[in-house]
């Protein structure tokens, strides 16, 4: 009997951690790097399990929040995700040749799980679908912030079905829910605003001052893929103003005293994935922030400088200011931030 294209399907995917064997299989199916764009290379790393560097859920939350603060940024982020989703399908489909569009869904599930999301379930039927990421949000921001993931899911399903599919995040784990749910039905999404920024500031401040070790389980390759729109020169100035404001607000919540304040600042920089700080001198402040690895970008150092300038705002003497100098050696960046006298 011929298989029906309209058959209802529900899948709950079992999470499988990459092993050497499964990574080798994925790598064998991967598209050669020289055939890929920068985004394609990042996707290839995630699919093949080659990326061994990770960042925190808080770093991902900050990037997602910044990418969704305005309607324009949200639309651009969705479009970036849509393009990425089409690439995920193209790379995943390489050498397979799916017969039905439903056959490709396990590859989308696998990609999302390798990107750092836990158990995924989905249901595809004529004219509609839902897909759930059963994850707990890093914090309750009171908003939906996964426009990139919505675009990625829509792009993948559009490529597999050979027609345009739209996706909306109807439920978000960062809105106090236990999961994110994406559907083809429009409406319901709550865009983040000032209150969401304040909630993130409160959460990050508590985490930084707790002294606890931060869990890093989001692949850096996925973080860079999802936050790519933040590095667009057309929006960099506005984004830097926002991250500087966030730095100032976190600084206002820090423990008093220069030593404890600097320690909390260092923990905050690490928590938000804005470099690897090392204190050279406490008074006057002299701080080196390094950016290493193949995913390092100069634009990330610029965002980090803007954030740290706000973060250290309350720790700088009244007759002094902060000065930043960036050096670049063998693909790695180092930012030296110094407390200097006002001229």
C-alpha cells in the first residue's frame, strides 16, 4: 500500500548524546567546509558534533533578548533563522534524498538537540504542525524571545515541503512556561521590553554574586549562529547602548566595595559569554579580557567593551574614566581596560 502524505505523525525524540561513533557517522555525511558559507560551517559543526566549546544559557538569553527588542530586529532575526533552517535541511539532506517531508523531521530534532535543547517532540499534519522544546528557561523574562528558532523551524520545513511555511512561538520557556511551543498559527507571541531587561538584570546579578560555578551547555557554534544579527553594523550602535545600560543596571545591584565589586563584574562577564577576564590590577583597575577560538569576532569585543564600561561604572573614581585598547594576534583578540585619569 502506498504511503499517505497526509498521515498524522507525532514523535517524541529520545535525546542521544554524541559519541565518537555517531560523530564519525555525522561527519561522514557532512558537506565539505570549502563548499559552505560561514553560517553553513557553523551548522556543519553542530550537525557533526565537532564543536567542543560551550557557553551558558544566560549568554544565550542575553543574545536572544537583544535580537527581539524591536519589531524590526525580531523580523530580521526570524529571517536569519529561516535562512539557517534552509541550510540545516540542505546539509542534513546531503546524500539521503527524503521521499516525504515528514521523513526529514528527525534531522531537525537532532539539530535542535545538538544545539543545546533537550527533549523535542513534534506533530505534523495537513496545513499545520506543532513542535515543542521541553526545556526550562534560564529565567522568567515575561516574554517570547525565540524568533530565531521559529525562523529556523519554518525555514527547515519550507525547504523539506517545497513551499513556504510560517512558524510562531506560541509558548516560551522564558515566559515562565516549562517548554517552548512553535506552531504555524500566528499571534500569541509577547515581544520583550523594558520589564524583560530588568528581569534579566536581576537574574544575572543574583547568579554573578552567588559564587556558584556556571553551567555551560550551549554550543558556541549555535550561539554565534543565532546571535549573528547582533553584529550587523546597521544596528551595532543601538545594541551597544542597550548592553551598556544593562551593565550599568547590574553594577547598581552589586555588592559595595571595590574588591567584591570587581569579583562580581568578572563573574558577570564570564556568565554572559562576553570574554574571559583576568584582573591585572585592582587600583586603578586594569583588566584583560581575551577572546579565543575560531568563532571570535571583532564585533563581539565591541559589545563586550560597551557592557564592561557600564558594568564598572560605579567602581571608577570620580576623577577617572575607563580606556579600552584592543589587540589582535593569531586570530585571537585581547581587550585591555584601564582606569585612567581624566585629561
